[in-house]
């Protein structure tokens, strides 16, 4: 089994999710006609039958791209037009974060959504990666460390 990165304080019980600290997502179109997610690799919207290239967009839904098949999901959602421009517009990364003021853990795309705690509104937000080797946000006594652990997912 591959090594899984785990993250925790070396003094208290504070920990963050295992993994690399973030995950990829792709923004899928939502059909204005039926409200279904549109996979642009298909010829028609599965909800109402509207041709994919004629769908009026009611918005977008963030679809998680699971590892190791991230690129397959991206191509399924945005289709074969896989230009850098389209990819930049529709693909993003969600980071595991913690608020330094209230210690709330949450996930956010810091590039698109900014750094603001959903609970207290503070902008003192750090990503899991930024926390490594820093003072623990929970106890302020320990150090937040990254390690490798077999078998935990």
C-alpha cells in the first residue's frame, strides 16, 4: 500500500486530513433547462436531451477529480476541447485549511474564493501545507508536523 501523508500536532490531538493537502476539481456546466450537470464529452444533456453545444448554462458545479484519474474526469466534464484557456477557467484546487483565530477546519479554493473563515470571518487562514513546521493553531505549544503512515486513508 502506498504511503499516505498524515498531518498532526506533536503535542496535542490536533490533526488535519491525510493526503497531499489539496485536491483537484473541475467546474461542470449546469443545464438551465433541466438543472442536470452537463458532461461535455456527451452529445446531449442526459437530463433533457438538449445538444451539449446548445445548452444554456444556469451555473457551474464543482466536481471532485479523484486521484489518480483526475485528467479523465476533467476531459469527461469539459470535453475534448482541452485548451489551456478552458482548463484555466474550469479547473481548480481545493485546499484543506484552518482558521488561526477559531481553529475551524474547512476546504476552500484559496485562489478563487480567497482566505476567509466561514465561521468567524477571519482572514487569518492557513492551508495544511503552510501549517507544516509551524506552531500548532490549537494548543500553541506543539509543532504541526507532516509524516507518513501506512494503511490510513
